[in-house]
C-alpha cells in the first residue's frame, strides 16, 4: 500500500514551534521535490528518515550512518564513535539481564503507539483523526473499531485486520 500519513504532536522544549509535524511516506510515496532538493542531488535512501532542522538537514538511512546537509557546512563534521547498532542482539541480552537497551520502553512504547495509529489512519484517507492517549480512543467511532485494549497486561494499541 502507498500511504502518506501526517502526524501533529504537541511541541516540547526541544521544538521551535508549539507543534511538531512529521510525515510518514510508505510504498512509492516520497517527500515533495522541495524536501528532496535539500539532499543536494543525492538519492533518497530506500528506508530512513529526513530531519529538517533550523541549521541543516540530517538524512538517517536505517542501515547506515547519518548524512548531513548542506555538504558545504558539514563537510568537516566528525561523527562520534558509537557502539555496534545490533539492536536485535541488544534486546536479547537485555531480556537475559546482561545489559540495558540503548532506548527504554518509555521511548519505544509511545513511538510504537504512533506508528500503529498511523496504520489505523491509513484506513481513513483524507480524514483527520485525533487520538486521546489517556483514554486510548480516537475522536472517530469507526476508527476506534481498530483499537483493542488488553487489560491483562496494562494496555496496548493494536491494528486489527
């Protein structure tokens, strides 16, 4: 499926605006030409993220190091040394109690929630759905049919087929 999902989140102390907007492109959907132009002729990765900031642009391919633009500004940037990116192995080691994951469930839970909600939103083209995280509900009764609450383990958000 090809989709383009627009998210609007409340801003934080780290955002320049009162809201933070993100767009998810899936399938053959791609960012618009003005965003791609920021990559200075480089190809967009098959999977990854583009972050447009106040001082530059970062492209984060899902299997490679970040790319920074404009090239002229960041050509001498020294990337920090980071440990291996084997998040699958890290997760298994954390389950065994050997290490802590580099990202906690406090971060991963809301991120997963947002991605799953995008799956629900893709079923309602050209519709704005507002999500109430505290109540685990949309402002749309039809969309709520795709949300399942699992009270045995606290809560979860699932996209049901």
